[in-house]
């Protein structure tokens, strides 16, 4: 299985901060990566697919980059509604593994 | 607006079979992969498997021996069966739509059900 490792696992930030989350794959996955946001008690919501394509309806403060084994999700100016857990997922091979998650908390 | 409504037994004993169903409302059933994902309490997400309207399915290799995902196109529903459950299968189970807009090759989950909590306990 392809393993995805996110860093950091926890992040404390303030409204207005620029936030960057990294996702590293155990082997190359081209651009076959998706980012999701999950809030407590809710289903995940897709933010970015194909590593850098913004899902329709997602605010432009979210952006994704990377290819191969290293990927980043950036929130350019953190908003109150962005405090949540973020997951990356690879689509390159089955079992379509997820990273362990990054929880973004209020400082 | 597509909505997914899921249901199934929430409390199972070890060795029993988990059975969940997801109905698709307000959109097409064809052209997508219909997917199951789970999340143990306080933990991350695990992809279980997927099926399309024609019945073509793919499974997580680590779970494959216990899984059956099926589709009922007459009702726009798809189902998950997992045999021989243990406490390790306790989780919130989500159904989701796998979609690939434009020329993108892979299917990612863009519409999700609300989740069903399944607890395995003797």
C-alpha cells in the first residue's frame, strides 16, 4: 500500500494566518491526490483534487500544489470556519489510502 | 442537488455480518463510482471499496476477503456487506459518490452521506 504522512499532525493558528500542511507519499503518485476538510461530527468535504485543482464552490484562499511524493495544502488567510481536520488521499492505487490527518486548532 | 441517504444496523455482535445500504436521490446513478469509507472513533479515514452502476467493483485489499459491495440500479441504491466483524470494525461508515469531472482520470468523493455509526460489541 502507498502510505501518506501528513505534517504536522496538529497546528495552532490564528484567524488571518497563512497555514501550510504537507502530505508525503511513500512512492510517487503523480498528481493523483485529493484534499478533504472534516469538521466534528460531519462528513468530509472535498477541497482540492488532482493535487492543485480547486473543487467548485471552495473559497480561493485554499490552494494545493505538488506532484510525485510531496504535496502541500495552503490556506492563505485562515478564517473562523476553517478550524477543522484536513486529510489527503491518494488515488493512484488501491486501497486509496488517506493521510492520518492534520487538526487545525485556534491559538 | 444529489443527496445520499444511508441506513443499516448500528449494533452488531462479533462474527456477525455488517449490512448497510445507501440510496441516491436527486441525480444520475450512472457515470459514477459509489463508494464506502469508514472512520473508527477518534481516528482517520479508511477507504473500503466502490462500485459503478454496471456492477464493476474495487475493494481495499486488506478487507477484500470479507466484503461484498452490490448495486440495485432499479432503486438507485448500493449496499455494503462485511462478514465476521470484530471490535476493530467499530466505526462511522460513510457512503459517497465518486466523481471525475472533465478529463480527470480518477474518481474522488464529492458528495457524502451523513454516516452511520456501527458498534461491534458482545
